[in-house]
C-alpha cells in the first residue's frame, strides 16, 4: 500500500449496516428521486466506520459481506484506485455496511471487525479479513483465524477475545441485516453514491474502476467539484 494510502484519514462514525447486489450494471434511482434528509442520515450514519473527509461532497456506501466473492474482487481490484482518485483528495467519503448474507461465519467476521474497532483498528482488521479471504463458507472464518488476524494488526488479544466471546456486537450485526432487508437490499456488493441533497446513484456488483469514475465524475461535475 502506498504512503498516501497509509496516511489516509480514518474517521469513525456509527452507522446501521446494509448490503448490496451482484447484479451487473450501473443504475440510477428513478430520475428525480431524492432521499429525504431524515432518511439520508439513517442511510449514512448509525453503525459502520467512515473513511475520508467528513465534509466531502459525496458519500460512497458499500453494502458488503466479508465472505462475498464479489466484495473481495472490489477490495482487491478496484478499491485502491477509487480511494486514490476520489477519497484521498477529499472529494468523497466511504462507508462500509455489513450485510451478512453468507450465514453465521459472516456474522462472526462482522462482529470481529467491530471488536477491532474498539481498539481503533477497524480498518486494519477490515483489510485483513479481505486480504486473507479464502472463499464463501469454506471454513476460513473461525476463531483461530480471527485471533490470528487480530494479532497481526496489533490488537490486544485478551481484549479482542473478550469482546468476541461476549457477542458484544451480535445484535448490531443482526439489526444491520434487518435494516438492509427493509430497504430492499438482497445481495453484495452494491454501492450507493449519495450527495448532500439526497440524490443517489447505484453501482451494482464488482464493477471496474471506470464505472466508479463515470458515476462519481458526473456527480461531481454537476456540483462543479471535478
């Protein structure tokens, strides 16, 4: 990872988790549809961490699952380019929301990420989960590996283990899934690109960087910020 990426500003915000869709394509909400501002804050705030400038014009909300193949592809193939060209310069901020489609192991991985967050290591642990991805429901998400990842990112293991064993964040993860279902999310990943007025564009699936460049560029151009 580049020095620029290492210096990336990390901002933690509470957000409810949601998820995404593996349907291929770049789609917009129906023309003219705007999320009411009360609902906009519910979408963006309330459970998961946030990366980037809190005053950015746009927010990218990724709805994902740590076992999801297409989420892994985004993390591996596309994320760094999006961050380098849009997040590091303050144009966008980024939110990850858990939508644990792949069952109990995905719930456990999400819980572990929040336990890491208690020690200000959410994003390091988030990256470790995807960097060590070994497929969907293949057994790699287990207590032994989760503790190994915790050690590798510099967590106090006893504190991490106490958090995980107590299921401190279990209900939060389950509530996030329920919230995602309530707004029609049913697959991962899907990205909601939201501006401050509540205008939304949606990118579905593990799309290439060019799909993000097109949507983000157009939304920023509309705001004369590109």
